[in-house]
């Protein structure tokens, strides 16, 4: 198990948590109206894009030195950073139960990774495996999007979150293929091969799905699907595509226990007392949008907030009527 890969993956998790909070805050501040045209006027949204770039760079570096089955599960730690940063931005403090859930997540990750002991497999996946795996992923995403179209509330956010997670896990596998090609053939040759452009297309589509996910409901509904889906689907992709070695046999028992602890920790963090008042859905009582965004808000951001306040548009409506039925978690 590469210590450098672990460190880079944790930095990536912190950056991803920052992305979730900042872009969720941007969605709340714009009131769910105007689409991307209004989002790009929001300074918070651009800060989220910077954090996303940092996450991408550290993920590429981690995948270059570690296996897919090691790096992606570590990204489940993203939820801790989401809670910590979100607590600062939205002025909500995690409670004791939230910290207990984090302990379950941390211990679960450690137990799972030690039990399965992921090891590098083949340096590149055969073309035939990419074709049928890509088809399977496309069918899964299509089914999840169909479900999201037909349902409302938290189930819709969870379906979109799992669809985005599926895309991100495939993107990670493609990135690993690109880093292998760059090492074997040189950086210049990767621009003549399909994995780079496929990774860019799948990554961009997954990012678009992430935007829909963030705007469809609170992070409590979507974040577990995003976090767990990416982690465990990546283990499957690493095993199937690259033949990465996982310790099975009797080790499946502690691995299953670790996975259960991870799931319990993720669910506990996303639904703990620290989020009981929907911190990512509205500003704290008695305060308005200009409060959480003050350090980085642009003049246009403040003007938008003032107009919304004069018109009686509350943050709490951002996930309801504006988004077509986002969950209010009542």
C-alpha cells in the first residue's frame, strides 16, 4: 500500500468536499433559477471550480502511484471534509454523534483496505474489456437517469448522485489508463490515443450530472450515493479492467465488516445532528445570504442577494418549487 497514494487521495478528498460545499452554496445563493448562466456570475461557484481542479490534479497523481482499488475508496473521506467545511460556511457545528459516525467511517476504511489489501494489477486494460465495461456503465447511468426523471425529492437526488458517481468511477479508471499510456509511450503520444478524450468526455458529463445532483436536493440525500457509489464501483472496475489483486477468502469477513462501517459512517455523517436543520438548504435563522458568502462574494453576488431578499425569495425555497420537488427532509 503506497503511503504517497494514500496522502494524495486524502488531499483529493478534502478538495472534493470543498467542491460540494461551495457549489451547493452557489446553488442556494442563486435560488435555483437562471441555470448555468446565473451560476457563472457567482464567485463562490468559480471557487468551487478551482477546488475541482485541485481535486483532479491530486487524483491523477494518486492514480499514477497507486491502484484504483486503493485510491477511490479513500475518497469516501470526502464526506468528513464536506461536513467540516460546510459547518464553517453555513455556521453549523457537528455534534457528538457526527464525530462518532466519522470514527466509524475512518475505522471502516482502514479495516476494509487492510483486509482486501489492494495491489496493482495489469498496467493497462485490454480494449475488449473497455468496450463491454463502457457499455455496461452507459446502461446503468441511463437507468439511473430514467429513475431520477420519474421520482422526486431525496430519491431523485440519490439517483442522480449515484449516476454521477458511476461516471466519476469510470473517469478514474480512464485516468489510470492515460497515466499508464503516458509512462509507456510518452506524454505526446497520449494525444493520439482514445483514452484521454474519452476520459475528458466522461468527466465533463459526470461534472454536469454533479451540477444536477447538487441542485436537485440537499447534500444529505445525494452525498451518500456520490461517496459510496464512487468508492465501491471503483473497486469493481479495478478488479475487472486492470485485474487488481484483492485478498479474498476468509478476509471477506473483515472486509464486509469494514464496508458496513463505512456505509454506517457515511449515512451517519450525512444525516447526523449537524445537518438536522438543513444547513445546506438555507441560511441560519435571522441571517441572510450575504453572511456565509461574505469572504468571497462579488458585487454581483451581493446585488442578487439583495434583490432576492426584497422580492421575498428565501433560501429554503431553492430546493422545492424552483427545483421541481427537492427534498425538504421534514
